[in-house]
C-alpha cells in the first residue's frame, strides 16, 4: 500500500532563510505527487504537482524516484508562507489518494 | 461561484445527536471525498464516491454514512455523535487522476 511520510511536524525558519519541507513516499508503481497548503483556518489548496514542474509562490519540488522523495523548497521564506503543508500521493489513476501527516511551517520575522 | 461548498461552516451540538453536513461541487467532477482533520491537523480520508459508488471506505465507525443523491453532492450523516467526533470535516472533489479541490471545512464541536 502507498504511504507518505513527512518527518517534521514543525519547521521554524527566519524570514529570508531557505526552507525545505521533506516528503518521502512508498509505492511500487509510478505515483503522482502533490503538495497542498493550508493557511490558518482555510481550505487546503493545491500548491504543486510534480508533473507540471512549475514554481508557485517561489516554491519548487522535484520528484526523486531513487530516493522516493518529493521535497518542497523555497530559497527565501516569507512570513506569509506560514501554514500547514501536506504532501500527497495519487496512485492507480487517482483512485487512491494518500496525504502525509503534514508539516507546520512557521516563518519568524 | 464557490467550486466546492459545504454547509454548515460551524456545527455545535450535544453528544448523542444526529447531524448532517452537506457538500456540493459545481466543477463537473466525478469523484467526491470526505476527510476528517483532527486537532493535530492530521488529515484522514473517510469516504469517496465515484459515479455514485463507494470506492474508498477507511475504517470509520458505521455511525458515519455518506449519501450521494447525484454526482454533484456528497452529504455526510453522523448518528449518535460522540466527543471524539469533534474535528474539522472537509469535502473535496476531483476528476479521476487529477488534484482534489477542497471545501472550506465544517468545524464540528460536540458538547
């Protein structure tokens, strides 16, 4: 069965510092990976998906099949980036969608 | 023109009551989901419906029952509410293989 892990429950960085949110997955097939963001008391929103290979709000994520990782990175964190970040995996054409436990990012002034 | 809307936004009720949360999507998606987010922000899928068929049912208590009158609606009915049911419940929808779109959530508080 597929599984998504995010080792850090809480990550605190100072404004302007680089940030990396870790995500590892286990799945025997070819998964599709996503990052979702949830700002305080708001809905989850799609941030990135690996197949689009785009940068949203300065965030990027590269799928590393060798390390089974999909880490989320931003070179210069902003205070408005403070939120919960969930890594997610879709298998079997979307019929099995699994979220990681989430990482709370806190960007300090 | 909210894509995924759920009502009510807040629900405060007493233990033992029966309540329903409604969800509607206007995106033309064929799959809808219900998630439970606990106080630690852990997100757990409860149900999903694809073309009016239940395709995922994580081991949730049978007090929870999803009802889908059509492809655009997936309501969540909860019987005999318990203290541990207090959480935020999110509805979501998607096309097969595509990212999920979430509603604003329903904050359920059991007194």
